[in-house]
């Protein structure tokens, strides 16, 4: 394995925000990953699509609002964000509800994309 | 092959760290190298030296430390996740080291395979 | 690609999403509570049998034994030990844990 090798990393998010810490802490991984110049994709499936639902207001639950960090991803050249079509539909959400630009893919299309990755990390 | 492992959950509450340990041990028995085990989220709790499980049950923290020592496995605990959960050098078990998330990415880049164990 | 599911099909939707996403030609390994899907009479058995048409399905035997379910393993599911788990990881270029 040589220095400067570029691998395809996919981060799979399937959990809703706030109920558990996975959404926040996986975002922290992605930000660090940006420094490594790898080929990064984020896939939001199942309840993970809720992570991108715009308009978080966390004052009432007194936790830090980390949603602005999703918007910062583009500054780090992380802009391959894929959202599962079936998951949006099952939750009454649309692409317009997302806080950042995303590409909506079917599960099968996400599955095909997964097959092309070198490393798939789940949180 | 060089195999890296990510563990997302703490000891005893979830089976994740048990599965990961038995997997790691089997990988070594098969002649593979377990290059790094990265502990994230509640997984950092696998590294505290303060656990006192019942005597007649497995000692999860110690057996990771022992496996790591015998087979030169790098046990890395994420600093950010550790600080959130009160794991610091002063209560870190021997055999583990605290470092940044970059170590997880580096493990993914350098290993041939990476397996995640979690909830 | 190797897909690993560790949660019970009646507790989480991980198996459902995995089966709907996974491409033909891969492998599915059930571990921890995920092994319940590979037992006779489980509500997910039908789905799993269908999946066998597209991919090889494995279950971790020690997890079935721990749960007293090893004698009820679904026909067509290959039981493996941790060594077999390792082989599956090395045989497939990449793996995804459906947590």
C-alpha cells in the first residue's frame, strides 16, 4: 500500500439524529476523513435521512445543533451525498426537505454504489 | 491479509466487542494480521482499566490487551469520543492508546479489509 | 460484497434494508441476534429463502448455539464458525455491517 493511494470510502448513516449520537460522531469522522484526500461518499438510508431534514432547533433539548456542519462538508470537497428514495417516501420527506444538496437514489442504486467501494463504514 | 476493525460499542452491554475479539483471534489463527482495532462511540469504554467484571466471566478489557500484546495489534481509542465519556490517560488500561480519528481513516487506507462491529 | 447483519429481524429493519439494497452475487452473514432470521418458523425465513436465490446466506454457528437455536437452522443457510467469518471477509473485496 503506497502513500498517496486513493481509496473509495463510503459512510453509511441509517440512524435518526439526537436519539443516539451516531449521526453527530459519524459526521466528525467524515470531517477528519476530508484531510486524507480520499474519494468519499455519504449514504443516508432508513432513518438516516432524518439527519438531513432541514430546520433542526435543539434549544428545547439543550444539545448542540450540529446540522450546520452538514453544510460545511462542501467546503471540504465532500459533496457526494446520497439519500435513499424509498426511505424518504416512507417518511413523507422530499429532496426539498434536505438541508444540503443531495442525490436521491433507490436502494438498488445505492447497493450498486456500495459494490464499488473499497471501505464501507457504518455507525 | 491485513485486517482493521472498528468497534462502536462498549463492553458487556452489546455483543459487538465480543464478536470483534473472537473474529480477531480467528483471523490471527488463520495467519492474518489484525493491524489496528479502533474504538469509537461507546467503544472507547473497552479501554478503561477500572472494570471489575465477575470473576467467572470474561474480562473484556484485559483480553483485548493480552491479544494486542501477543500479536502486536494497535488498540486505538478515539480522543474525542473518549473525552466525552471520561476516558483519559489516567484511567486508560495498559495496551491501549488514545489518538485521533485520523487513525481510523489511516487504518482503512492501509488495511486490505475493514470490518465494523456495533449496534 | 459481504453483508453482515447483527440485529434480529423482528427488532430492527436492518435485514430488510440489507436485502432490498444488496446486489446479486454477494453474500449475507448473520451474526449475534441476526442469526434468529435463519431459524425455522421465524417471520423472516421466507425473505431469507428468497434471498438465497441471489446470494449465499451464512449464519454464525456459535451465536445460534448460544441462543439454543442451532438445531433449528433454516435449510440452505451455511453455518460457519469465526474462522469461516474471517474467510468470508477475506474472500469479498469489501463488507458492510448493517447495524
